[in-house]
RNA sequence: GCCGACAUAGCUCAGUUGGCUAGAGCAGCUGAUUUGUAAUCAGCAGGCCCGGGGUUCAAAUCCUCGUGUCGGCACCA
C-alpha cells in the first residue's frame, strides 16, 4: 500500500511533499479508506477534476474545491454551458490524466507572485483576497497548477475509484447576492469495493425516498393544478396520519394540554403586534376582506394567545397548556420545496405553555421527556441543540440572556447532553431543537422547544400573582413531530415504508383462498374494526399466488390466508411480512395479538 | 429566487435525423378459471404527448414564455 501523507503529533495531516520540504518525519498515512486518507484522496480528486475541466474548457476559472461530508466538490466558472451529460466526459478525461501518473509537486511563492500567476482568473483572485499570509503554496500536476494549501497525494496515478455525482449552481462565497458558479460534486475511495458500497448506499436511500414510496403506497400526492407545495393526502396516508394524531392526542391530554383551535387567518394588525408582519411578512400569504387586510397564519401562537386572553388567570392556574394540530401556510421559495419535507401548507403538532418564570425549568424537562417517549417509540436516536440569539431578533439582550440561561439550566440540572448553535435561535427567543437520526444514519430536525419572553410582552399578557399584582407569564412554544407532513416523510424513509403495526395504514391483509371463504374474511374484517385495526380483503378474481403477491407489495404488516381448514378450525394462517414464514393460530389469539400490538404503544 | 436537467395513459417507461392511426408492461374493465402462500388465460378500454405562443407543407420531437418536478445553491423566523 502506498504512503500518501504524514500525520503530525498534533494530529494535523501534512502531505509527503510538505514533509520533504520540512524534513519532517511522523506517522505515515497509507492510501486506505480511513478518514485521514480519504480526506487527502478526495482533495486530490477535486484537483484532478479541475485539471480535466481546464483541459476541456480552456477559459475555466476556479474558486475553491474542498472536501465535504459527501465527498468533494469544486466551484468554477466557464463560458460553456455544462450539464449532467458532461460529467461522463469529465470523468473520462480525469481517468486519462490519472493514467499518466503525474507527480503532484508543491512549491511556494509570494502572494504577489500568485496574483500575477493567476491574473486572468478572477476567482483565484477572490481566493487570494481571503488568504492572510504573504506566502502561498502551489500544487502542480502535469501542466495544471492550482493555488492550494493541500494536503495532496504524491501522485495522481493513485486516484482510481471515484465518481462525479452531481452538478449544480452555487453562489460565490455562499452568498446569494454574488454571481453563481458551477459546482460539481464527486466521491472517491481507496478501493473499488468501498466505492461500490457507497453507491449501493445511495441506491438504498433512493429506494426509501418518501416521494417514491408515498406514490407507490398511495399515501399522498401533489398536483400541478393544485399548486406547488400543497400536499393531497390519499386514503392510506389519511389512515396513517389519523393513527398518529389520535395517539398524540391522548398523550397531550395525559400531560394536561387542552385542545384549542384558532382561525386560519387573522387581521394583519395582530401580525404587526406579534412582529411577524415586520419580520416574516414576505413569507406570509395575505388577503383582503371588506378592505381589511388579513394574514393567513404561519404559526399558531397568536390564536393561542387569544385563547389565553379569553379569561383572567391566577398564578394558581399556571402552567396553562394549549395544543392544536395547527394548519399553517408559509411561502417557501420554489427551489426549497421537496416532497413532504418542505411544503407551503402543513400541520404542526403545536402547543403553547403559559407559565411562571419559576416553572420554566420543570416545563422544559417535561417536554423533553415527552420528546423522548415519542422518539424512542419510533426507534430514533436524537440529540438536542440549544440555539442562541440570531442577528435578526427582537427583545433586549438581557431578556435573551435570561431565557437562554433558563434552557441551559434545565438541561444541566438533569444532566442532559446538548450542543450549542450560536445565533441559531428564532427571532423571538432561544430554543432547543431536537435532531433525530434515522435507520440509515441520516439526521433530521423535527421537534423544537422555544422560549418566548417577547410575545407576552407585545400582547400584554398577564396573570394575578399571590400578592394580587399583575405579572407577565412566560410562553413556551413547542412542537414534537414538527409537522405531520415532514414527520411522516421521515418515518416513511426510516421504515422504508414498512410501518409498524400501530401506525400502518392497514394492519392486516386478508386473503381468502376461494369465493366460498369470502364471508369468513368479511366477518374477520369486522372483528378487526372492533379492535381498531384496518384490514383489506384480497378477494379479486386472481390466483391465490397473485393476491398474496399483491398484498405483500403493499407492505402490510400481516397477511392472513383463509381457506377450508381455517374456517373449520376457526383459525387463521398468518404470513410474516419479512420472513415469509407461515403459522396457524386461533382467530381469538390472532385478534388478541393485533390488539396488543396496536395498544402497546403509548407516548 | 439562482444554476442545470426533465415533463408522453392511473403508475413505470419506449417513441430514430421533425414525417403513416403515438407504443409497451403494470394497474383498470369484461369473460373463462375458484385457485393453499410472490404474477392463470383471453379480450376490451384508456392520450389536450404539462399549458400558451411561434417556426414549418408537417411538431410529442425545434424555438419561446409559463407551470410543475428533480439535483444542488441560497432560504427554513
């Protein structure tokens, strides 16, 4: 195996070129699939790609080409229009360069020399602007030279197993005010197998895509004539969603939440009072009724505030918890829309807790426990993230400081691990976000717990304290799933469509062997409804094999086959979804089993 | 919103350099068959080829403006 780089004592990786320059010896890094080796390999593959692009498009200018989580990319600009179909061509050129086994040479020049060297490349000039030091290093392979700090492989011949995966636009410096460059993403590995494994993993993720499964399993759909970002829930999706809603309803009632409901749109004056008009107006939908402007709610808090204001409250009443499956509309930009993950209308499992300052901690802890119950039921790992004051914010620094500290205290006192996201808070308060990890290791943000000292102030909310003085309550916004749309999308991918019994759109598929067994099937189906289980009878004029196949393809958790034997003995023949094994059990036991599986879940 | 790609039957997809009545599989319907654990057979029906405008003797195919979708970027209070 080839030695490609050196690891210094402090963990920093330097390439063999630099080590030679410095006369440095340290721990050798070999070309394998270790994170260190892949970092170097992928960086050099990015350069090889740049070399290929430069040879194919001579006016190409290059910005930066870093290694990222998914591989590497390079941002560049050329007068030619490059599309997906060109990736193959570039890959081919890369391979032909790699075959030439150019050595990657490194040398150092002054920044002024570099400016002169890349004088025709305004992107490299922009890169040079960002470099503070007076000397810069240049890497050279064949005719191609690039400004880079490394580390790199000693020879491009070591690059063999790679693939260019995506092409897209990307703003210069990640700022939408700047010009747009072309970005090509790629991936590279030390071995053929590792590359193949990676590509297989991508295919697996593709198979789980909720948009594909949602279509196949008839959960939801979108229609051009309805409008972008407005999901349509189909019967199967409706059943799944209803199960989730009813489980969650009970869970809220158990914890003392009251169901309430605010209107879909409220007068704009209220959004001005809340601050949404000024801070979020461009993402809201407005309409006029008799010359008065209304804003369609992008959040449910104002409605809940109006519920709170409906009567006077004593300190004894607090905390007061309102919850609602609140439908909200937000104008997401066209390019942001993505299946159920980003839509323009969605339903939040939203709640607002109005409490005294001295209750914040216990309330946060209770919500965090609620989150844990739900996420562990769905077998999600998760972590928590505290987000602090963002740039665009309302409220004084002092209020922010107090509320942020309250969140940290709640976590610290209960020894809960969390990370800090500086500047990631909502404009009205700091928050705790819950990030979950799904079955194939992808991270998603769902739940959020947000402290708000701001809205109570703006709406002059109050309660009577024990000394009969008016005191302003604290408001906690929280959603656990986030939205039903997004969460069901995530669940679909998490389970690859094979939903567990308690939320599956259909619990049981019943396959009668022949015409004469249909009646028994119907009786069984009715009994299943009595225990809150949905079933579907596959009695179409098809072969038994065909109907079992059809039932299997719906990903229903349980299939039972019914024929003469079963009717005679009052049993069912159960077929397991995954193992395809069959076993018989009495009808009574079967119903009990289903009932248990449905009822064993409680948040 | 920006860069690039794409849009043909309910679904998945063919459709050649512009040229006959736009095809297939699955799903659907009708009939035969009544089946014991992953596709029985035969027949039928199903298309504003995303929408508007244009080029052309002729457009699913070329151009243009929309709409929607996909991959990213930016955005996600």
